[in-house]
C-alpha cells in the first residue's frame, strides 16, 4: 500500500513537471532578440528618410532612438496612390522642436515584437497560452496616399531616420524595430505635440 502511494506521487510530480515545462515553452519569446543585418536609411534631397526598396526586418535590444533630439522632422511621402498633379492634402514636411524629447520617449516606449506577442497572448489565450504559430500577422491590404517617415536630429550626434512599411514590421531605424500597436499611434502623438 505504501509503495503504491509513492508511485502515485511520483507520477503526479512527473505530470506536473511536464506541464510546467510545456507552459514555459509556450510563453517563451518566439522570436530571436537580435535579427537581421543592420542597414542605413538614406535621406533624399529634401533631407527626408527614403524608404528602402526592399527593407528587411532587423532588431536588437535597446532604445529605438537616443533620448535627446533637438528636433523631429515628419516627412509625408506621396505614394503611387497619390493622384499625380493633385495638391498635397497634408504638409510634406513638419518640424517638432519643443516636444522632440517627449516624442523620443514615446518612441522608446514602443514594444518589440516579442513583447507585442506576449501581450496578445495574455489577452486572448484561455487557460493554456496560444503558441506563436497560431497567430498570423499580415499587412492590411490598405492603400495610403502617403508614407510617413521621421528624422530625429541631435546636437551632438548624427541624425536618426525612422521608416515604417509592411516589410519592416514596424518603425525601424535600420538597426532596431519597434511595433506601433497602441493608440494613440506615433503619428497621432506627433500631431498632438506639434499643436501644443
């Protein structure tokens, strides 16, 4: 009788250990923290970041941008959907100075794709967490008249360019990528700061 009790206890312990291991595997970050080969984002003749023809997803730990810009330039680049010859409906270039440091702080609070995945998993899974392969992320098939890019200028270091497309997977500097998932979005924050 005593032996059966021990066998039962060992079996329960093994099952519990297996569940703990499986649970930890489910909530572990599904993506590598360092991904891709960093690249430089070129500026056009107007000083606006140009979206690379074939941007790649790149990421590394750390802040997206240095925290102390003296100004942020928002560039509105007309896309192929923009009617040729039509007058732009938004300013093609806007500059933010007073709220530049706050805007950089907003950018640096953006999550990486592992944090976005874990947040989605916490909010949408039942008792057992969904695996990363069960959530498919796709780029919406929406056409926009403008692509928005940013250039952060600093007093004591080179400027930092930011672009965002479906291929980059979020806002990228060409070295790090962060995901703009929460509302208000980065573009809305820029507009808010430029109006204060």
